C-alpha cells in the first residue's frame, strides 16, 4: 500500500481534490453573488457593470451541461484543480508532500475554491500567467510572446485586479521593456482585449469609473486597516499564515519568475494596505497573492527542516477546521449567523415567496443579490429597483425592468415590512409584498 501511494500520490491527491470539490459544489446552495453571476450568463456580453465577462462565460458553459448548482460551478471547480497543478509546476525544486501540506493548510483554496465567483478563475489565470512568464523569460520568441499575451488577456477578462499582477512582474524585470517580443505580447493583449475596451467605451467606461472613483470610498476608520491585516492572516491559513507569510517574505528569490512572484506578493499587499486608508478592503481582493505565497513559502521551507514539523501540526489543525467548515456549508446546523444565512435556505426562501405570489414576477428593492437568488431558485425572471443613493449594479443596464413594464408584479423588500400591505414569513425571515397591477418600470 505504501509503495502504491508513493508511486501514485500525485494522481491520488488531485483526484481527491477534484472529487471533493465536485461533491461540495453539488451539495451547497449558491451564494448570492454566484446567483448574480448566473444572471450575467443569461445576458452574454463583452462586459458588465461590476466585472469583465469571464465568469459569465464559465457559468454559461457549465450550466449548458447541468441546470443546477453543479452546472453553475462546474468549470470553476475544474479550474480550481488545475490552479493547484500549475502552481505546483512553478516550484522548480519540488517536494510534493510539502506542497500538499501547504495547499491543504490554506482554507480558502478548499472552501471557496469550488465557488463560481471571479476570484476562482482569477487564481487560475494568475498561475497561468506566471507559467507563461517563465516560458517567455527562458525563451523569448514570438511563440511565447503569443502565449504570454493570451494569458494576460484571459487574466484581464477575469478581473481588473489582474493588471496588478502584470504591472509588478514588469517592475521586477524592467529589461523586458527593451525586447520587441514584450511589445508584441502587449499588442496581442490589446488586440484580444479590444472587444471589452470597446464595450467600456460604449458604456462611458462605467466599470472603470465605478471601481476607481465610486467603490470603496468612505471616511477612514482604523478598523479598515486592522481588519485588512487580520483578514490577510486568515486568508493565508487560517492558522498556517503565521508560518507561510514570513517564509514567503523572507525567501531570497533565485530566478526571474520567483522575483516576479515576490514583487507581486509584496506589491499586492502594499497596494491594498494603502487602499484601506481610503475605505473598507474586502479580504478576497488579495487572492492572486496566494499563488506567490504558496510557491515562495514552499521554496523557503524546502531547506528549513525545523519549519516542516510545526507546519505539519498547523496544517493538521487547519485541515480539521476546514473539514468542519465544509460540513457547515452543506448541513444546516448550529445557531443562525451571517455565514449560515449566506449558504442555507435560499431554495426554501424562494419557494415561500412563490407560494404567495404564484406566477406573477417579483421585483426587489435595492438588492441585486436577493433578486438573483430568487430568479435562480424560483426560475422566474426578476428585477431589482435601485432607490436614489443606492449602489448601482447590472440590473441598471439589463432589459429586465423594461420586460415587466405594464405587467402585474409584486414589489418586495426585507426592510420596512410594516409599510407593505402584505408580507410572507420565509425560512430567512419576513418579506414585505405589495401588488402592482401595472409595473411602471425603473
């Protein structure tokens, strides 16, 4: 048995990772954001208010096979496994069992790795970028320039954060700017990315204006910075970050690729630390740094026997916590809290509302998330109305409101229940309802 494991450990590890992710994807209800991105996929386009179109393409591809949660997440699950495989290939001096230990100790790769959100393909295309970058720096020719250009384009089509990865890679190796092949790679990026840029031009650069000037802007609070720092420690673990972060920062790079990984790691953490002085920073915004964290910490600990034993202990405890977390996402147990509400009772909630409203469409106030969850689980197209001063979203651009204009609808909200003439008590709390015989559209 031990000999069989030694010969087949890589196949066993990646097979188990994939099977477990597929099972988790099939047995866990959608997050509200996943439902929102599923609505993206119902309106194929070269861009959206919040993000580039990659997540919509991936969801639409998987949903063509399975019309359920598994279909929504299928391609992201596959990319999540491939991310680990490509990341392992970036560790040029390999210790696969150390690599497995590090990967298994990072909870976000397991618990969030199956989710159909932009961060999942972002991790994959970040790993792919560094793989293409290594090929390009080792053999700088037009073929590798094309490969690099494609990798960068896919990164940009996934999330705008991808620009930071490329920027810091260039800063780590400025001599690249003197090579015509680098500019050829840039030309390929411009060519392949032009449909999205044209979409932005047609929509008055709405996404760029939102992310640069509207999102994450508020009066500074010390908690923004402290929460950011604590959140990054948890993201890298939840416990292993105490070892992995110092290891990655201390490690002295030995190749151009490792130097680019180091610049990316440090640069991303600094950029979002500075951003915390501008407003609240979401923990997941630094996700691309995990690729650098895994590779660099692996390379450092490889030569530090004294670090391996405590890492194994921390990884074991982390894995127990992660297993508990996986179970918690599937089974509705324990007291109500924000995490539980994000993963449970969406299907029952939508049914409770549908039992009250019948076949009549439901329009929600100020919540693209509730709108999207209801649409997915009721299979009834819905719409979101934004009241003045509320965050805009893609329902401001989709024709969902126009399609309901002049038709009977129920308007719903979870706030101000007493102001509504009717309401329904759902698995997720009360929802106020008001019937409108002819929707005016907004």
